[in-house]
């Protein structure tokens, strides 16, 4: 059985690897700031997950739909994982908007 130190190092290594991967995906390598595409994707994910809003959902009868609430919470957790990996501040999160140019 591996020692606790090896297990801790392994988990830390995986967390850092994932965090760096998210940064490569969402940031511009030249400036180190969030790329335009990264901001668009994260804004879309944030909107779809209703990030920052209560995960309330009702069914046709007006009762709380626990399955839908669970789905919303799961989506919000995924956005939170990305936000934590990118170390984004509240100002950046608030200013995220999905700008879709005319084609």
C-alpha cells in the first residue's frame, strides 16, 4: 500500500496538471489573460448553469422538481471547478458576457 505522502503528492500533481490544462485552454498564451474564445465559452457555461443563482426548479404542478434541481446543482459545480482552476475573481465572473458577432 502506498504511503500517505505518495498519495498526497499524486493528488497534488493531478490537480496542478488539470489546473494548467484549464489555463492553456481558456487563456491567451501571449498575454496570460483570458482569451476571447475562452471568455465566450465560460460565459455560455455560466448562463446555462445559472451560475450564481439559486438552483430552484418547479414542475408543472408548481412543486419543487428535485431531479431538475440536482441537474442545475451539478452544472453549477462544473462551472465552479473551472472557475477555481482558473483562479478567476468576482469582477471577471461578473463581466463575462456571451458576445456573438454578426456573421
